[in-house]
C-alpha cells in the first residue's frame, strides 16, 4: 500500500504545504487537496507542486458541477505539467447544499454526468483528434440549433504530459460504486471498515468490474482513518466523533443523506437515526456522543504497535491500495515520524 493524507490547512495553507514537503521525505506518496466553499483546489495543488518533488497531488475532490468537463481536463493537465506528471483527478458530486446553495447550479444526474466527464477528460488528454462528444448532459460542440451555431471541434493546444491521468471518484451508493468500478481508475469511499466493506460494497464492485474495459488497470482504493501508535492512545478515537456526527447527522436531509445510509448498511440503523435526529435538532454534542465506539475503532488505526500492524494488514486484505491516514503523534512523536514508521512497516 501507498500512504496518502488529506491536506489540512486550518493553520495556514503555506504552512501545510511545507509540512507536505517534510512528509514527502518521510515516505508520503500522495496528498489529497480538498475543495468545499473556501479557496479553490487547483490553486492550492499548484502551490504544493512547486514545494515538492515526488509526492503525488490529488484533488479530493473537485465537484463535477462547478466546471465544464473540458475545464476539468485542462486543469488536471495543467497541474500534471507543473508537477511533472504527479497529478491525480479526484471527482465527486459534493451535495445539494453546496452545489445549489453556494454555486447556484442544479444538483442532478451525478452518475450520468460523472461518466461523461471521465470520457471527455480522457479524450482531451489523449489528444488523438479534435474533441467531439455527444452525450445526454454535455455536447461539444453544441448541436445544431443551440447557441450561435459558430462552435467547432477543437483540440487542446497544450500537449499534456501524460495521455492518461488517474481519475478517482468519491462514491458511496450502489449504482455510483458500480459506475466507479466500471470506468474510474480509483475509488474514494468514506468510513471504510475493512471487515465489513465487502458485505456493503462487494456486489456493486463486482458488477462494475465485470463491465470494466480491460485496458484499464485494476481499480485503486484509498481508505483509512486516524493513525495513532502507542499503548495509551485509544482516547484519540474521540476526536472523530464530531466529524462522524456531522456527516451522518447533518450532511443532507432525512432520506437524502448518503453517509447516514452507509451507517445503516453497516448495521447501525437505530444509531444512525438517533444521531440524525439529534443533529438536525441542533444537539450536536449529544449526536456525537451517540456514535458507537466500535464504529470509530473499525474505521481507524489506533492502538499499540502490534494492533496497528494488524489493522494495516486488514486494510491491505480488503483491497486498499492507498492507505489514507490522519497521523496523530503521541509523546516523543511527530506526524512525520508516525508516517515514517508505517512506511517502514509497509516496505
């Protein structure tokens, strides 16, 4: 497994980029750069590219509704050129709160749009011919009778560093996971329990893989969680409670919360309902307190050295190719030393 991390820049983005440069020396393989409704992701990715030399730089994620398919392709090609071939394009639908509330764009057809975007990106990067795409959601050029009628097929002027940039998709629901396994290079699940992942997603991954183009490499998977190594570190698990409660309880309305649905599929129907009720009533602390401890432990790597090694093996056996960690150092440790330790164990 490779080691990846989500870039956290709450203490300042430039400082976070410097930390990535340090972690790169410790063995960090890939860094995920988020985009919500703060700064845009690609600007930050370009800055990381300038501060590093080997770590792979991935968007985690760029929402599919915020850019045209061709701009997504151009952006990934631009970061790939700046980084000498280290870009990964992570895509996702985000949620209607952000897409319709912040961007003012209708949140519809995430699966169909993602599939078409992937097809367009690969055509742009391959640069084999002028781009022509006739789809249900996107048409380049616009068909006759739409627009001015002056559009014509074009080819990207720049020559991409690579004809194929890895595309990851953040997906949770059955049909979306099937689509991801069929056409994407990588899959980005959340709250990944390696012991139960097969029960929750196995049939969907198999259905998508059965339709997968043989020219594609095997599907990459990034998953993991908080990482703390020591004899007295179990308290670290408590740090994840507010985040889990936010997603399971507050990300969407009742009946429209993908993370709540996932927790139900893991077998926590009653807990998921209670967390959501409390969170939507504004009782966030009470909601966090209802997150089951065994769920927190199942999605993390927190404990003594032997236990963490067992967790690494479990994620590996579950098919994870990129262990995504949040290193939390204990006494005498630093985030860099924690990453260096598991890099050594995985070597």
